[in-house]
């Protein structure tokens, strides 16, 4: 198992849905989908930031992946009470309960940007354990990925997490020990 901790600074932006237009070709009309220039540029920017953080010998992963944590941090909104603003100034995160939605477009843009550099396809992600949307002094996206070498390792890890056991499976313990060398 390999652990990746990545941070993408800046205000997280949701990925907009594809746009559609009709295109004529001879006597036929086709519907074509496309992304806006802003969406394409945002994805390129995220890719470049992530590439800079990957280990030099990193190889695009093709096995099971768990997102251990995913945190979208936004700057504070102006409507916050002074006590909440002070909490943020002191380093605490405040839940963000306004748009954009956490579940759809925020993660979609990030997962699409990582495709081809962190993993071969975002379908390899089988679990998102912890996902947050907060207001913070440090806007950005923080993600922790667990890249498993095999399906067996992913299953053992899931079993361990569900059991709550203080005993780690031997395979997992050796993988964790290798990470800390």
C-alpha cells in the first residue's frame, strides 16, 4: 500500500456539467458535448500542482484506491458572525453549508484531474471514507489516497477498518512499516 497526501491551494471550484451544441455535417445534425475553457484550464492547473507533489519514481496506479480523507477548504463568507470569524482566525475550520454541493461537482473536477497521472481511471476509487467542506484560513483541497497493490490488500484493509481490532493484519503492518522507513 502506498499513501499519497496532496494539497491543491486556492479556492475549490466545482466542475460544471458539459455543454452541448448542435453541429451540422452535410444533411445531418449532431449533438456535440464540450467543456468550457475555464473548466479545461482549472483541470490543467490541478494536474500541474499534483505532478509537482508526486514522488519522482511515481508510476500511475492501476489498482484499488481508497480516499481516506478529502477536505475542501473555502475562505470565510462575509455573513459569518464575529465569533465564527475569530475561530477561523485561530485556525479552526467551520462547516460550510452553502453552495457548492459537496457530493457531486467538487470531487468530480479533482478526480478527473488526477486521472492519467495518479491513477489510470477514477473508477479505481472504491471508497471515500471522509469528506468535508469547510471554511478555513487556508483555502484549497487536501486529499489522502491509499493506493493498494492488490485487491487482497484492499479487502484486508477494509476488514481491519470494520473490525476496529487493535491487532493489524500482518500484511498490512508490514506495508505500514515500509511507509515509515
